[in-house]
C-alpha cells in the first residue's frame, strides 16, 4: 500500500511499486488531465509537478513519488504561478488541438516558479515538450505574458 499526496489529498493506493505514476493518476485516482503521449518520457504530455519540479509521469515509478507533493493539471490554478500561466495560455490562445497542453502548462509553471523572468534561452531550455501542432511560438508568448504579470 502506497500513500500519494496528489493535489493536496492523500490517496492510499494498492499497486505494484514500479507502475508508472501516470497510470496511477489516470486509472486509480481518476485524474485524466495528465495525458499519455509516448511512454518513454520524451514528449511531455504526461508532465506533472513533483515537489514543484516538472516530471514526466509516464516513466516515474509510483514508489518514487510516494511521500512527495504531486500536482496535476486539475489543481494547477490553485498554484499562484499556475493560475497566471493558465490565464496567459488563454490570452495567447496557445493550444490548437490541446492534447499536449496540460503538460506544457505544467512545464511552464515549473519554469516560472523557478525563474520568474526567464530569458528566451531559459524558455527554450525548459520547454522540451513536443507539440504536434507546432504551437511553440504561442507557448513562448504565453510564458512571456505570465512572466510579465509576476
């Protein structure tokens, strides 16, 4: 039995310790905003915050997340930086299809929490999520908007 602190709520989960956190979030807890993309931690659709760090949940064993603070897209607007990021995302009209956007928002929130006034190089280095629609310019614009409002 593992205890996970997800979005401020402790969940007792009976699952194999090597199960990826992504599947526990989606299948056991019912939080489906975190998406499956590639399964090998390359695309970033599954990004969540673990102790404030952007983390690819498809490759993180659930046992490694036990006892740590996990934040998913469902609670990101309760995070002061996350709320700014979401507002900026809407203003910049960043998403197209939207599939990768929860991971993009999570990565941007982690970036701005650590670096409130990022340079273009900081944004490029931190935002490694893949977007099949190519919304990279809109994502960068949204991050800039959120940074301006810090």
